[in-house]
């Protein structure tokens, strides 16, 4: 089975959205350079109240590549740095493709 598409939602505490965005941006290049990474895209949205929300869309070649990502130094450091800046822990959604275009 292929690795699922992972969508992770981040809700920054008031006044911390710029810090959260900077931390997430720092993950993009490092993660895209990992063997087995197929996609790592950062998006910003609003919840209607004007508060910034961030979403990462991740895809890996297989489960081993996804597991390896979670063992990298940049991943471990990002977790330490970002958690105090969030309203709640990141919300992770795993999506298994039924009919999607390969990328």
C-alpha cells in the first residue's frame, strides 16, 4: 500500500502566526530534500475570523520514507519550536487515494 497523503493543520496562538509561518517555511526545503519525499507544500488559510491557519500537505514514496522524516533532526527541532506557539496540537489527517492523479 502506498503511503497516505498527510494534511496537517496548525492553529497559532494569537500574535504567534508569523513565528509559526517561519518555522513551517524552514521545514519546506529540508523536507523536500529528503529521499522518498514526493510532496511537501505549505498553505495559509483563514477560519473566517481573520486568524491565520496553516496547512501542510505531505506525501512520501512509502511508509518507511514517512517514518524516516519523523526521525530527522529538522523534524524533531520543529516539534520543539512550534508546540508552544499553537492553540492545540497539530491536527493530522491521513488520506488514502481512491482516484487521484499521480504526482
